[in-house]
C-alpha cells in the first residue's frame, strides 16, 4: 500500500475529503519525524514506538571491491511494533 492508497482508505472509512485525509496523514508523519529528530519517542499503544537509536562505529566491507572500511557512528530512526500489531501480523 502506498500513500495515495492509504489516503483513499482513510477517506472511505471516515467520509472526509481526500485533501483533508492527505493533510491529516502528512501532519501525523511530520509530527512523528520532528519528535524523533528531537530525540524523543513517539509511543502509540498497541501499534508501536518510533525512536532514534545510536549506531556505533563499525567495520564493514565494500561489496564491489571487498575492501574493509570504517562505517561512522550514526543516529538512525527505529520502529518497534507493539504487541497488538505483532499479534495481528502473526
């Protein structure tokens, strides 16, 4: 499912305009991104948790040359699914 299909599903379920559904989805994703970028977690009970995690510097290998190289430390976004989400997917 892509973004436009998700917007169409929201329109179908709630009877709102496509523009309004698109705005709500954009606001939701923007808020999650801004909050996680600020170092805070977003917890949606039953769905999951969005958070930033620090990844340590490590050694990797260039797949085309085989040369060993350092991969720098980084902060990356992570999503941890909630129990209800995991149960539904099983």
